[in-house]
């Protein structure tokens, strides 16, 4: 952790991290409750049907309260329907994570670790929520309760665990979606103790051709 490279546990806490939360979600500043969630679900579903691939740059900032410090990193993100994600860190270190067909591969320098999510309900949930974020199908994820908010330009969905096993691991993901194209623009992951991580997606390209090799697990 002190080198800020991933392990499976780090991956979990990067995307789905813990905070103390109340049972009644509050609208964040600049946002109000979405009145018609069925309309939002329909809009996200229609966008998902027409989205075959996504590629983008990303920047990530880890805010650490105890150390009064920030850790910045950058990389490339790729998504391909139905179930393929590639997260490639390029700065300040090289790190690769690929999710495909129910398997996860993590490569740190020359060390590779492979995980079959079918052998772990927890990893199944981690895999599913990441796919749902990219496919716009978070409302259908039974492992989480979803509260939707909106501003003039964005939707923001708060995902909180709906079962005890998930609550033991994490508490909430905030997913920001651009109204212009229903694409994810930011994830905010808040941890117990005040630490939090922001992941911002930029230079997004939709439905470009992505080589199959990008998602190969070997």
C-alpha cells in the first residue's frame, strides 16, 4: 500500500471504499433528487445498447488524511461490451488490471495474479458493479441500493450496499454521469477515517475499434 500499487484488496478499496453513511441519503451540493428514476433508467439503458466500446484517459487522486498528502496517478481506461474492462496505469508507475469473462488479471511489473470471480461471491460483486457503472445498469444491481440526483449537466448516483457481506467490505460509490452522452465522468470513493479517491475520465471516445488483445488474460 505504501508504494500505492494494487493488490486485489487495493482494487476493491479503490473502486468501492468505505465511509460512514446515514440510512437517508442527502442530496450533494448543487444536486437535487431525480423525480422520475424510471425515465433515467430508460435513458441509461438506451445509451448502453448503442455503446459497444469506451476508451479514455483517466487521472486519479488519492487523498490521505493521516499523511496530509495526495497521491496522483494517470493511465488509460478501456471498456468493451459485454464484460471487458482494462485499467492501465502509466504514471508514476506501471500497473495493469484486466477484467474479462468472469476473470480478473492483475500485473505489477513482472508479477501476474489471476482470479476467477466465480469462486468468490465478493469478487463477483466487485466485477459486476464495475461493469454496471460502465453499462449504465446500476439500478439493476441487487447488491446495492441506488439513490439518484441531478444537476443541470450531470446525474450522480450513490450506491450503498444492500446486504451484510457487502457492508463489511465497503459502504458507498458515487458515480457521476454526463447528461450529454450518459457516460461516466467521475468516480469518488470515500474511506473510513477521511481518506478518499477521485477518478476522473477525460478524452472519452465511444465506439472506436479496440483490439481483442487489450482484454486478453494470460
